[in-house]
């Protein structure tokens, strides 16, 4: 599957599953967004398995060299585990690890679970909003003596950080890339959502096209 086909297929899949919706949604930053993406709604075995296949294929074709996956609590945990399983389908047996929010003082103890963090580590999450999860993940990986290699996410909103009135110079994704010097790889982006809305396949949702375009004009960055 080509990169463009994978992105288009993923956007359609997200819409079909109600994960990507259009309308009017208030974001945590106070912005009124014409679309909403909630990866937590990939909540069955079949949908999670298909989502993981998108993650795995995106990572394979990204050119990123890596040794293992890391899933930040909480959403990143099933995503990293499922992606590792999807990679194993093509005989790529990749170890993974994740953290717990609270340290455990009995049993194995600590906050890390899974394979030891070592080598080049890809952080797997759903989206990057403020970059807090990435910062915490990078700190954990480096503290273990490993190297953060990339961040793998489902959707890049290509949106400037800030609130409804204040705009940062770049997006949260760009800030992560600049701060940590690692690539952020996404299955799809806002550009792909707009491409779908502008295609024949997106005709049923055409009424939302202008609103999404206006939102990108106000808050977006160049693709």
C-alpha cells in the first residue's frame, strides 16, 4: 500500500468507526473545532488490530531505525502493545515497554513494565497536544540509558499551540521535533482529512469542508 493510499484508507476507517467526527467541538484550549478525533473509540479487538496495522506499516515505511517500542500511560499502553503484535506478523519481533503512573512498592516495583528500555526507542501515542507525555517519555527513556528515536502518532492536527486567541509560532508536533531532535511520524494529518473532504468519497461530508478549511486558516501550520 502506498503512503497516500494508507493515509486515505486510515481517514476513511476513522470516520467509519466514529473516531473522526465533524460538527462543533470545544477543545481544552477553548477553541471551537469543526472536527474531533478520539482514538479511544478504537475499542474492540478488531478495530484495535486494524489500527495497529496502520501504525506498523507507517513505522516500517518511515525509515526510522528502532529497536523497541514504548507506550506512555495510559493511551499509549495498548497502542504500543498492539503495534508490536502487528509488526510480528511480518516476523519482526519487537520488544515493548510501558509505564504506570504510580510507582509500585512491591512485586517487581518501580514504574516501568515490559522489556528493558535499551537501544533506539519509538514512543507510540495517539496525538500530541501539549507535548507533556512526550517530555515525560523522553526523560524516562534517557534515564534508562536508551535513546528516543521517534514519536509515532495516529493524527497530526497541524495546529498551532495556544488558546482560542493566542497562537504559538509552531505546532506541538514541531515543538517536539525541535526540542528533542527526533522525528514525529503520523499515520495521517489534517491535510489528509481535507483531501478526503475534497474528494468524491467525501461528498457526504462536504458541508464540513469550509469549516475545516477556515479552522486551518486560523490555527493551522503549513503541511
